[in-house]
C-alpha cells in the first residue's frame, strides 16, 4: 500500500505556505464529522495520521501528508512529490465570518490554480449525502476538469439493502448534476468496507 508511508508534512493557511506546485496531489474534503479523518487513517493504515477529533477554529488550513516514493526528496525533485491534502471540514457554525471569507478565498484559489491537484475525494456520511458543501466541492473539481470520487462513509451503520439503495440514489444524482467524472462507492473505516477500492482510485490518480 503506497499510502501507508504517509507522513505529516505541513499545514498551510496561506498560499505562500503551500509546498512547491510541481508534483501530484489528491485533496480530501468533507463536512465536519462526516468521517474524513477516519477515512484517511484507514486508507493510510495508520491510527492517528489525521486526528479524529479536531477543534473548530483550528480547521482553516490545508494539511499535507507526504506519500512520495522512498528515496526521493520532494524538495529536491518537486515533480516527483506526491501528497494527500486534507481540506478543512466545514460545517462549523461558530467560525467567524471574516475567517469564513478568508477560507472561501483560499479554497477558491487552491482549486482554481493548483496544478498538482489531480483529483478530489469527497467524504459524505451515507445517511446524509450531497449537502451544499459537498456539491460546492464537487463543483470546484468538475469545473477544473478534475475527476472526483465520493465515499459514502459509515456504511456499517446501514444494512446491506439500505447501503445499496443509498449508493444508487447518490450515483444517479451525481451523474445528473456533474456528468460521468464523479464516481461513488460505499465505505467504512470501521468495517474496512471499500478501503481497498478507494485506495486504488487515489493511488491511481497519484500514479503510485
Ligand atoms: P471528520 O470530522 O470528518 O474527520 O470525522 P471523523 O473521522 O473524526 O469521524 C467522526 C465520528 O464518526 C467519529 O466519532 C468516528 O468514530 C465516527 N466514524 C467515522 N467513520 C466511521 C465509520 O466508518 N463507521 C462508524 N460507525 N463510525 C465512523
């Protein structure tokens, strides 16, 4: 598993703090509490890579995890750099408006201009999919011509039949809203359902 070598690299809250824009990266987005940290941990086979409990207000940053192949220094060979990027969870009512505006601008700019960005994973609770934020993030990716992949997480909370129904309903909505550049699967960090499938998508985008 090439994602198992993921190591925390840095957290950026301004453009200047982003690592050099030469390689490949995949961004992860999700509403607060959707299960994004758990999904990252499961994909990378690590217990505490992305902290599972986070504090509102400390969330306005892009966290980079390095998955560059061994023996390559991404600073010396930026084209070989491979990153996973944890986008801040949104959905905290308590974030002040000016911070929200700053964040919006930052994320707009990131999606608009980041050359290294090769794909977006949107993590959604299978019981509450396709909220405004999810659609906004998917819209960013699709407008850039980037592929996106949706994880319907916490699938273990539903029975098999309900999982299948949710998957079909979301797939149908995604294809009518965004066309065929967005794929979707069921997922559970808890039961490990779909972990391998999601890993294959991410590693493929990163050419790992
Ligand atoms: P984040 O805010 O999106 O990073 O969400 P977390 O990964 O911190 O998860 C939020 C809550 O949902 C935590 O209590 C997790 O234990 C729980 N959770 C996350 N993934 C799963 C899952 O696949 N199944 C179940 N049953 N609970 C999950």
